């Protein structure tokens, strides 16, 4: 399984990114070649590419992914914005090729003051111009949640773009679990059916990258708010089935789950724990004591949650169950209801962390260590 996360392309470029990924136990990873919010870029010759490639080879990382910056909007009707998008995307493709990377993921674009048909036509026009330059890099259009005027909420919209592009053989698709869930596709109970639709409308041969994220919103919300694996509406079991599904075999699987923590300075990603639980590698990665800690955590939560006045759990015998699924969903439902929520906007994982600290369950562990064990709890270890 090729599974990893978004990592930082920081002071030493590809070498820094590879070092971070190795630290998480990743077998692939995704990078931006600079800040995703701006066009400032260092020359690739200064980005420690040979050193990064050597470290990747040492750890068996064969394929990685580049993500295009958010500021690219090929759907814009504004001449200057469209021109910037085309030229900057061409530049990013050159930087991607420099590292020998095959796929660059792109948010298709937004139609802003126009309409969907205009946006689809405009994006196709931009892609035609971008792909007029020959090269080895494919553009993977990302499935979108449908917030605002962004295009790519449906498989039909992506197919319509691809049909209008002359060099469409260089177009691929990146499937994002949070996005397709928020767009309305039932990947929890009918992932096979969703993939059948994908194959019929786009073709499974076009699927090249998978982004794995849980969601803070119910299906069809069109909001695009990522949650740590198992702590959102999609849940660990559905995401586990997806990463082990035949359509994911051999493809880069990339986590983009949010960094979490009480204070900005102490926020950390849960990538290492999420990679371990999804790849069935927990005991080897963290040791038997980690598994025992999760079992202790589960016993504690099964006892404490029903007494806390928290949202009604839905597990057997009034407990939150093996992985807290009922509690997580009940908490999110309450957060959707302003009257039930009141002033308490804490998300499920944060509430559970607070309970653990309040009761002194793991007095010698820091915030990151406790949250990693909560990831194990959501995974039902």
C-alpha cells in the first residue's frame, strides 16, 4: 500500500519533505513546491532534489504527488486571473517534472460571477493551453465538495471538462473522500456503487490519486471541512474499506487531515497514527503498550461517557461502542443544532481529550500522545 500525507516543502525542499514523510512511516507523500497561497518559488536547483530522491529510494518511496497551489483558477472570466493561472500552472508542471513526479493535483476552478457551463468551458480552454507544451506530467483534477461556485462537485462536471480538452490523455482524477462525501456521494454504505458511477462516467483508468479525509459535515453538506480519521461523519470503517479497496491498489493514498491541538503552537498532525491504523501496522510502529493504552482508553470511555451528560451514545448497552462511532455522530449532530450546541463548540476528539485529561487517565502523556491514542480508539483497536 502506498500511503502517506501532505508534508512540508520547507527549508531543504524535497529532502525536508522526504525526511518528514519517513518520520510518519509513509510510503508516499504529497507536496506543494512552495506556499499554496502565493506564487513565490525558489529555483528547483536550490530545493535539494537529488538528496530527497536518494532518501526516498533508501526508504522504498517510489511515487509521490505534487499539488498545485490554491490560487490557480482556470475558471475565472477575468483575463489577468486566467492568464496567471495558465502560466503559473505551466511553471508548476515544469517543477513537478524536474523531480520526476508523474501527477500534479489541481482544483479545477470556480466560475465566480458566471455559471457552470461557462466555468467548464473556461477550464477546458485553460487546460488546452497548459497542455499545449509536451511533457511527462499528468494533471489530476480533484473531486470537489461543491462549496460556492467551485466546479468538480459531480463526476459529470469533471467528465465534461475532460471531453472538451484536446490533450485529454494527460488528464487524470484525484478522488477526495471528504469532498465526494460532502458533494453527496454515499461512500459510507455504497462505495462500490459510487465507483461504478465513476467508471461509467469518467473511467477508473483515469483515477490516479486518492485523498483520504474524514468530514465534519453530513453527506451532501457541500462544505469541505476535513476531520481526523474516525472522528467525523465518514468514520474509520468506511475509510479503511476505501484504502483497501481494489480501486486504490497501487495508487498514492494521501492524508490531508487537519492538525489538532489546544494551542496553535502545540498543534500536530495525526499522520503517523493514521497511517499506522490504516495500514494495520500499529503494534510494529508503536509497540504493544500503545495497543494496551487504547484498550484502557476504551474501557474508560465506555464507563465515563454515559455519565457525562454528553450526547446520547449509540453503542451496545448504552456504551459508545468499540470505536466511539455513536458518540462521534451524536456530537456532530448536536453541533449542527445551535440550540443543543449552546456555547460548547468543541468537536468530538477535543471533548474526548478533555475527558482524558480531566480524569488523569494518562498523566505522563502530552497532548499529541493522547490524541494519537484517540486515533487508535476511533480505529477500534
